[in-house]
C-alpha cells in the first residue's frame, strides 16, 4: 500500500493497493511478480474509491499480449478490492492501520 493522489486534483493523497499477478518463487530467496498496472485507491478524506491506470492496463494488454484469464482475474480482483474498500471488509476496516503504523 502506498500513497495515491486523486487524478486531476491537488487534494492530499489516499491509500493505494497495487494489483500484481500472483507471485512465483523461482529460486530460494527470489520472488517474481508482474505489475498489472491497476491501482485501487481510497481517498482518506472522504473514503471515495477509484481504479487508476486502467488506460495503461488496456495498452499493456495489447502490447504484451496478456492472456484473457489474466485480464479477467485482474479486473475482477480490482472490482473486489474496490467493493471491499467501500464497504469496510476487513482488513480494510481497521486492521490495516496496525500494518501501516509499522511501516509508515
């Protein structure tokens, strides 16, 4: 989770969840992931949620030839995360604060 700003706005940042393709462990101590560009953001001040970089995701689908199942999984996961952030499903209601206190 990292800071995220509202597109076209100077308002303070919210929180961002980056959607990655499932990690693989090729070698001991090495994790490989592919960033699929979709960023699910929640604005701290008003709790609004949006998906950022959908245009980048669409361009990269064509450029890199993402398989249909990867596209579908990334989109459905972004939808699930958006809904979970909106309705306060844990760990997005309060548990995340403990983690953020440790890293931020």
